[in-house]
C-alpha cells in the first residue's frame, strides 16, 4: 500500500482528504525481535547471480529412470505405507516418487506391495504395475545423485537428513522426468473414492470444445481489498470462524479477510492472461489447521463439496497453501522448493507466501478446490505442534506485509527468487543455509534444462488513480473493491477517488484501499459529483507523489472504462512517458476569451460578445451553463490568470474535451497544481477544465503532449475498441 498522507487541501471551499490504510503491526516493544517491524537485522555477504553460459543442460551424469510420465505424485515418508499412498498409485495417468529418510522402514516397498494386494479392487485397476509407475528413490540412489557434478549434486548433498525438506529431492526427481503436474501430498491425506471404488480425478478432463485444453469449470472469483485471504469460510468450513495453518493470528477475527464471490467463470490451465500455478484441495476430517485452532475448536471439520466451487485467490492477496494435498502446474514447478532452516510446520507455509510474491509478477494464480481428500492425521502432539508453529503465529502477518511491499530490479525468475530469499534472510525469516539452498536449487533446475516462465511484471512506477463520480449506490464499496482488485493485477499502486462519505472512507480503509474524497465543502454541502472534484483529486494525488522516488507519473482513469494495458506497454507511446498522454484527438481548435468577456476563435477571424453568442445552438449543454461559459469568462477576468495570457491578452480555453483518462508525469506536479487551483477557483466543469489545465501546464513546462486516440482505453461508455 502506498503511504498517502492527509493533505488538508482547500480549494473553492471544498476539502480533500486521503485515507491511509495501515496494516495492524505487532508491538515491537513486546515482541522482543526487531524483525517483527520488518527491519533489516543482518547483511548477506556471499555471492549472487547465475552464470547461465557455464551450465550444461541435460548432462549425461543424470540418468533418467522413465520417460512416460507427465503427472507425478511426490511424497516423503518415514512411516509404513498407508492406503493414501495406494490411492495415488491407483490414479490413472499418474506416477509416484517416494522419498525415504533414515527413519523410513528398510522394507518399505515390500510392505507397500503387500498393502496393494490387500486393497486391490476387482476393477479396471487390477493391472496396475507398481514397478513401472512407482519409484522408491532410496538413500543409496540419493547418494548417487550427490556425486553428480555441478549445482545438481551440490543441491542434493546440501539437503539435511531427517528433515521435511528432503521432499525437495522428490520435486527435482519429478521435474527431471518430465513432470507437467506435481501432486504434493502427505501419507495421511487420502484421496476420496467414487461410487465405483476408484480414486477421484484430481485434475479436470480435457475440454473437447476448447482445443482439448484442461479447463477448470465454474471457478468462483473472490473479491476483497485486504492483502490476506482466509479461504475457509468461503469454502464452507463446518466450524465457524475457522482458519488455515499459517494464517496471521492478528487477522483470524477480521471477516474482511473472508472476501465474497464476485462471479464464476471457467479458467483454462494455459492462458496468457491467467495461468493456474497452484491448486490446493481443502481436506475433510482433521484438516490442515494450526495447534491453536485444534486446541480451541472442535473436530472434525468438513467442507462443502457438492455446492462448493473452486475459488480463485485475488492476485494481490496472500493465502497459505500447504504440502499435503496440492498440485503445482508446469508453470510453478520452480516454486516447489521447501525452506530447510525452519520447522516442517512452517516450511510449506513460508514456501507458499514466498512463491505468491513472485506469482503476482508472472500472472500465476492460486486455486483452492473442494475437498477431494480426507486427512486422517497421524499421531500429533498438539503442544509440540504449537511450539513448532511459533514462527507462524508471530511472523506470518509481518511476512505478508514485507512481501506485499517487496520489489526487485531483476527480470528473470531465478534472479528475482535469489534476491527475495536473500532479503528474507536479512530480515530474519530464514537462515543463511536457505540462501545457499535456493541458489543450488535454481542452478540444478538450469542444469537439467528447466525452462522458467517469463516474468510479466505489474506496473510499479505509476500510480493509478480511479475517479468515481458517484458514491450513492448501495454497491459503492463493492464496486470500488472490485475495480481496485482487477487493476491490482497490473498496477501495484492504486488510489480510488470519489465523493465518498466519511463512513465509506472508513470502510475502504478497513479493506486496505487507499482513497481520496471530496464529499462536502466546508459548509457541509454536498459537492456536485464529477463536476469539479476529479480535477481536484488528480491535483492532490500528484502533489502526494511528487517527491516519490518510485512513482514517475499518475495515470488518471474514470471507473466506467477498462484500461488497455497491452497498449500501455506495447504502443507507440513510451510508458511511463515524460509527456502528458491524453485520450481523444487533437483536431478541434480551442477558442480565446478576453478579460472584457468577448470571445474569438483561435485564428482570430471571428469575434463574439460572449460564449453564448458564439455557440447559440450548441448541442453540448454544459458549454452554455454557468460552470463552463461563465467560469471561463471569470477566469479571463481574474488577475491571477495573467501568467497564462497570450500576447494578445486572451486566455486559451477548450470545451467538451475527453477527460476520462490521461497520464501526467510527476515532474509537472507543481505546475499542474498551480493551473488546477486557478481553474477550480472559478468552478469550471471538468470537460471544459481538463484540457485547459493541460494547455496551461504545457505553456509553462518543457514537456510535450501525446494524443493517444483512445489507445489508453479498451472500453468506455462512448466507444468500444479492440483491446
């Protein structure tokens, strides 16, 4: 969130104020740890970066054990085989890699074979070939991998024994063997059985009507403002006020984190604009909740299955997903890495939050799916879990705050991932070995020829201001939340502006939405919505950001249009620009108004006693009203306008100009504010004012103007263009 401040700006007896939403921070005075304030506590002094030219793809020293699997289950176990393992074995088109540790029974595969025979069904699955589809990657084979030269062998060697993070070997195994999907699960999470006794399909079938694309149907798109999302309520958890493991403790009673469903849609797994990166299934029974939840609320917990739909997490929101029943798609396989220097009860949650930080700039989305699994929790010591989960209770909220604000200069996932893990080390969330660990992991992926997806970063050096001219509908708050959320997919800094009441401003702040309002003048009278306030709002936002080191300009857009983001990034106009970019065309010439009230056309070939005489039958009603014609006339008579007069003493003015979208560079913030204050003083209607202000700014600045011919817009109330 941007740190806007109360400017207390007064213009024409109107008051502008900006609401700042502040994330509830733990009290550092009582926490005892300086990194709870997200301050840097140490400095990384090691090496950085990847020399891609020195890494060899697919070295002969890494033998492949199979080539026929694109869907892989990955499990790490130290116990005897369970039916949960057998059910994954019985899934059609899936292979399974089992990663043992030193405590894993030596006769694990013999026991698994016996269990499969005991549970074998008299169905189409009787010919499952364990030897072909199940790979027990023994400690001896793991040691063979340690001998491989390069970061691959170094990575495997660095994984600690008797650690949850040994599961990373399984992810690397699956990726090496062609995985397009990895089902990351625990041996106490059981895929449910259908009416025929077969495991439920955990991936949807290919859609023959959409080029055989794998399509997730009827996905519920969640709408919310906060940057933290609790998916349990919307997924129909049977226990009221439930939350998942890893959810920030200070937000468990904040129902603004629950979101609500905006609409439902079908989402393909491979879409240029919205790719699915992760799907986590919620679990019935004894699900993945933390020790505080388990100790304070009843069990068992169930989730709605028949009525529930998959839920799409907002791009800007963080929601903890686990390593118990989760699918990573081919676009997110690089994000399977589990940190090794934190407890296992923390590791997969940290992984989820770290990954989501980078997902936001890769267009990767997270889905929570209805419960196709039942968790029959292995023996657990709740107090032991509580002790292992302390980082989750104390740091999750601050970690989300840190990640929400984090940025990087790097343009590839490996560079950005390394940079993020270093920053997390420097702020006390992970330890130094994890920095070396992620470097070796990324090097190993590059060594085996893994292709990282391209980054599609959000626009971070521009603040988007959305102008809402009306705020009197019951749906106003939801409208602003939805507009903000959709634009957060492309912009990092967003401000909503409109005639919001104090109660609405408080509500928007509670939803972590930065907003600016011109609701009443100093006499308590309602300001005419949309007549003058858009200009004042834009002026105030420019002034707030004029000294910002990260924001180069303000993109002003009304709420009734959709920005053409592709055009912004690929058009003939550089963006951000050092020029003012406007919407419309530049064919119509302005007029001249003089201090005595008479008006002439721009070329001075015609002269009229007033604007009304010049345009007696003009169809545009606003030109002849007091807040346009009379305002312009009084402007020309104002001695303060002398700095904008032409050599003939006239003031150039525009009327009826498009004022729904434009871009203003921060460098002209003061000059824009000076001209806007003068225009606002005479209460000139926005469509007479905006182009006139721009003309005055250009007159006194060394910048140019580009007319984008609707290039900034995809759709608005007047025109539909191809976006």
